[in-house]
């Protein structure tokens, strides 16, 4: 069982470049989340989705975009990379059924913008 | 919005007990999670409290008081491998929001 898979694991971007961080889950979870984690800090919510076709902003959405065309996939797009976006990005998914299950996390993408 | 507070750091001795407190202020509260995160790794689930009271899972226990907006994670019989960051997270209005995390250092 793969769980939550993120690609790539590492990436170096130049300022102004764009990229898409991929996230896919095979647990048929409705809810998916994107977080960023700066060194020594907690997780900050960028965007989340409660189902295919539905997305909403979290705490720090500026500079990012998302889409949710299928239940499995929730890609995060950076259009014009900035040094402030250097961080570790985590994707997570959960199923909000009775006795809400925990969120499962991918292994993270370490992004450096130079 | 939400505000989730927990101490930044705690240090304890191997074999001891440590209690990590978390206070939260949030609308539409549904439940409180605790996660463990080792350096360079993804968070992993420890516990989930929906109702008031204590949930025990081996060496780890978690407590919730909804009326006080308060939770704690209790780590007993500390081991060196418990050195990690412990994240408190509130589930509300479809969102899972995290505190800044508490770094626990276990010393021999």
C-alpha cells in the first residue's frame, strides 16, 4: 500500500521559474492538504481540498495554486518562484468518516529557490 | 481563525515522564491530534481526541478538555528514540491546523 506519494523529493529552482509538486494518494481519501514547513517551525497550511473539484485557501496561499481534478491527485503549482518559498512541502490526506481518521503524510519535497 | 500554542522546547531524562501542553482557540472544533516528527522526516500520527478525557496508548497518553481549549500529551518511560518534535493539531471546519511544535530532547 503506497499511501501518500510526493514527487520530486528534492528540487532547486531559480528565482522566477515555475514548477509543480505532485501528490497522489491511493487510500480513496476525500480530504487532501498541502503544508510548508520552514526550519525549526511547525506546519503551515497552504491549500486544502475536501473532494474532487473543491479547493480552498489555508493560512499561506499567496504564490501557490492547486487543482483537484481526481480524488487521487492534488498537485501544488508555484508560478514565479521566490526565495521566500524555500521550504519543505508536505502533502497529506485523510478520510473524515465517523471517528475521523488521522492524516497520512507524504515524505516531503525539499525545495530551494536561489 | 485558530490559535494553537505549545511550548517550544522541553528536556527530560531517559526513563522520566514529560507532559507537553497545548492550548487552542478555534471555531468549529472537531478534534485534537498529536503527531511526532523526527528531524528530516514526515509527521507520524500518535493520538486523536474528540471527547473530553484521557486516551492511553502504551507509553503515550493524550488528554482533552474541550471547555478549556486544552490538551496535553504525556510521554512515560522516556527513551532516547523519543527525542523529536511533537505537534499539536486542531481539526476544525474541514482544516487540520498545526501548532509550532515542541522539541523534546531526552538525555541519558
